[in-house]
C-alpha cells in the first residue's frame, strides 16, 4: 500500500500529526545522542587502554633503568678500593633497591590480569633477584677482593645485567606492541563513531524533511483552499462547497464552513423569495390579486402544499374563501355557512397545527378539522383584529422551516391585506350611496363612460333608463324627510332585485336613478323598464299612505347617442317627456338623423 494511502486511511488529526513528528524527532535525537555517547565511551575505553599501555611501558622502563644502574653500582662497589666511594655507593644502593621493589610490585599489579605479560615481568624480575642476591651475599665481605675474584664477580654481574637488559628489551617490545594496538583501536573507534554519527544525522535530517513535507502537503494546500473559499464566500459566491472528507481539524473546519455557507445560502434564498413576495404584494391592484400572490408564494415555498386564504366579510359574520377551493372537497363543506368563530385560528388568534400521527384535538376546527393530511392555519392578525386566516394542507406535517415560512409570510401579508381591504371599503363607500346602497353619482358617470366605450368597441347596443320618483317633494312635505328616505331605500332595493348580473343601476342624485342595460335592444329596454315601473308601483312603505310611482326615460347607443354624455342627455330628455305626458310611464327617445347615420355607418363597418 502506498504510504500516502495508508496515512489517508489513518485519518490522523493535525494535533496527532504534530505529536508524531515531534515524537519521531525526539526519538531520532535520543538515538543520535545514544550513538554518540556509546562511541565516545568506546573511544574513552580505547584511550584508557592506550594510557595504561603507556603507563606500563614507563614503569617497565623505570624498573629496567634502576636495575641496570643497580648492576653498575654493584660492579663499582665490588671493584673499587676506595673506602669513601664504597660508603657513598652503599648509601645509594639501598634506596635504589627500594625503588626497584616498588616498581616490580606496580608492574605485577598491572599485569595481574594478563598471564603473558606477567610471564615477561617474571623474566624481568629474575636477573634483578640474582643481582640482589650477589649484593646480599658478597656485600657482607668488605675485604678487598683478589684480582681473580673481581674478574669472576664482574663476569657474574655482567651476566646478570645482560639478562636484565634482555628481559627489559622484551618488555619494551611487548609494551610498544600493546600501545600500537591500543592506538589503532582508538583510531578505529573514532572513525566508526564519526561515521555512525554522520549517518544518523543524515537519516534524521532525511526523516525530518520527509515529515515536514508531509505536514506541509497535508495542511498548507487545504489551508490555502479554505482561505480562498472564505474569500469567495465573503464576495457573495455561495454556490461552491469544500466537500471535506477527512477527520482532522481542517476537515472539521471545512465541514463547518460548508454548513455555514449552506445556511447563509438558504437564508439569502429565503430572504430573496420573501422580498420578491413583499414587492409583489405591494404592487397588487387589489385584495383579489394580493390573495392570489399570497397563495402562489406559499405553494411555491412549501412543497406539496395546497393553500387557501380565508377572509371575514365586511359584516364580520361569515368566513369566506378568497382563493379557489376544490369543488366537493371537505373544505368546501366546512366553509358552507361558516362563521369566523368556526375557524380556531381566527377564534383563538394564534396558529393551529393538525398532525394525523398525533391524537385528535379536544376541540376540532369546524372548517378544516375533516381535511386529510397535516394542516397549518395562521390567523391574519392586524392591530389586535383578525381579518382572516391562511390555511395550508399537505400530506406530511410542516417542518420547522415550513412553519417559519408560513408565519413570516402571514406577518408580512396581514398589514398589506388589511390596507387593501380598508382601501376597497373606502373606495366602495366613496362610490356608494349611503341611503340606498347603490353606486352614487360619481360611480354612475364612471360606469356609463366605461360601458359606452365597450359598446362602441363591440358594436353592441347599450340602453340607459333614467328614473325619477313622481311627486317626491310632496312625499317629503306630507310625511317628512325620514319617510322620504325610506321610500328612496325601498326603491333602491327593488332596483337591485330586478336587474340582471350584467346590468347596472345607481343613484344619480336626489330622487333620480340610472339603469344601464348592455347588449339590450330598444324593445328589451322598454320591457325591462315597464317591469321595473310596475314593481315600484307595488311598493308599500310604512307611514307613507300613497302610491309610489316612477317616470322612466330610455335612450340607446347607437340609436340616440354615440357617447356617454349624449346617452345620459337623451335619456334625460325622454324622462322629461314622460313627466310631461302624465308621469308613471316609460318614454323612449326618438332616434335623430345623426343617430340614424351612426347606425348606418356601424352596419357598414360590421359588414
């Protein structure tokens, strides 16, 4: 197995790697020190042997010199006839004998462990002992010797001295050989120790370099990569990942950085989608579009979810779905006739969660309690008032991220929806007559312009019926303005009930009303007006003891006019004609030559 693969499989921490490197360096240093100490010890031992050999040689030389001097002194002592010289030699010989004895004793001690050297030392001792025997025996006779005796003694002394010299030579040769061997051993030990130390230093240096390279290659590239990654992240690049797979501290840091970047990316994506939702909500044209934006945002953000926005009506007595609900679903049944208190989120003004895996709640929600799967419902709360709720259903329970998304979205949407609702109410009130509940004069004129323009584009007729209560001033004068207001309200109710979904009716002012009938012919407009006149005539208002009648003037586009102003003007003329003809009747404006020309032009363009 490759060493790098083995190291990768070990998955060592960085701290462990430094400990291994430090341990190997310490072991290598200790081994090098041991080798050096061992070599120095061997060298010291060799030097000690060399010193011992030198000491032994010196001792041998001293003993030899003293013994030779002793032999010469003995020869002079026995051959001189001068009594004074004999006395002087006698004083010198005794200390010489003491020195020789001490030297021999030291030599025997030094050679005690070496039998071969000890034998040579014994050979060195024997000539000395013979000389000493001559001295002990012959020195007692102080009489002058004869010539023959002196010759014999001299010959014997020469023999002993020569033996002593020969033994000393042998000792010197042996000591020189020992000293040479000791010096060679010391030199060899020095070379071996030096080479071993150099080799150990080279091996330790190589191991140190390899360990340093290992640390650098395993740490520095990743540190640089992590630094570059952090720099890219700080610049806003959140798509890349380190994907660390090891188990050391840098890999832990890499995984932490990946987690932080992923979290930041999720947070930025979350903030981006929420910002997009807020921007879309701010430019919504009305409540309906805002509700659809809210629904689309949540269904896009929460996987496998279905969202319905519920809203309290203006009377606060019903809870209505403001986004599509599947026909025949359990939610449609739950919303049938539902009031605000039937929704627990609206009633309690706090989020409600239903998890099918948990026991059923003690108080199930009447709106969503029978829905399959998991349910999350958050109230739309603004200024302490609940204006509705947002209902989210999905097969699995909401995750923590989904729950946060739902809560944040509802918190952002609630004030915008409340403002749009208040604006719609304000606009409705601004365009609604408070007494009759019908659109007021401003709304009438805007609607006439819009419907007249549409009739001009589609080439379909538009009938306008202008109504005026007969003798309404007399009703006010006779029964009071309160009863007059009741009459106006009753007429407004009849007008609302008699119109089709596509028709329009509004109060123009005072006791005058305008009814617009799109895609209606002259005969159809007359028929509708006659039914309406009859319905008003049948009204009975408490406190008003007289019959209520209405006069109606009808004009059409393109028969009588080509635009909104002309249409109202012609209808008003027809109304006055009805008044002049006796009231409580319907009069249709007579087509003019200009109107006939317009009809002919329209017919030609249609062909």
